[in-house]
């Protein structure tokens, strides 16, 4: 189910367990509470907002939305409304109908719970079926074996290593692994994700 948020023209994506709703400036306290579940801001392989960085994290995401290249979401549990993480479409290229799913992180207590699978299913369904994407890509740290395995489990194909793709907050120059799903692969990926969620 998809509802458009009239204030941002960004969809709210609703699944069985989770709801992805547009990130708002006043989500900062709830995002910090989610990130505190596991002290995720101390991770070195991905960027998660902490007490010193959450305002800038949200401002950057909202500026991207204003430029129509980013759709930032909070991930909330439908039953309670509790925010448990964040994700986004970014590098949105409407002319070439491609985008990236990234900046995804989840509170430690909901990792390995099926939340990520349903969130990715909602995002990919919207990308391929509503936005008519021909390509959705994912990029992760070469050193992040857990993330690389999770992206492969979704059904994405690894394309290669992008050397020195970005500089991390601690100054490390990161090599990144690029993955993608293309439109002809989506029906098979969709069936796999639906089977996994039905278990």
C-alpha cells in the first residue's frame, strides 16, 4: 500500500510489519533513540547519526529531497509506531530511471528480524512498479561482509569494486562494492523476497 505525503510528495510505504514514512526534521530524537540501541554511531563501516551529527544528517537528507534526488525514510514498526532505523532512495536519476537504495541502518534489537527484508521489498516494489526504474543499485563498504552478504541474499548482482569511492568520517579512504538489480530481474527477486517474508 502506498500513500503520498502531500507535504513532501514522497510516498509512505506500508507493509505488514513496518512502515517507511518520509523523514522529518523533528524525527531527530526518535532516530537517536533507535541508533542508541547498539550504539550504532560507533560503527566504522557505515554512517549512523549520533548526538553530535543527527541534525546535519537530517538536514543533508532533507536538502536532497528538496533537489528531488533523495527520498529519505524512517523505518517504523506498524504495531507501535516506534522508529527503528532509516533508509533512503538517493542518486535518483529520473531521466535514466535509475536510483540507489542506501544509508540503511537498523536498531540492534530488530536486526535479523525480517524488518530489513520487508523494508527492501517495499523500496524495490516502489522503485520498479511505481517509479518504473530500469536499475536499482546498492553500494557498501568492501570491508562490510555482513552488508555484502545481505545484499546478495536480496538477489542483487555484484558488479565490481569501486576503488577509493569515498572518505569515511574517521578519514579512511573506502573501497566500495557495487551491486544492482535490473528491471528484468525484478520478478524473480520479488518472488524470492515474498517467499522469505511468508516463512
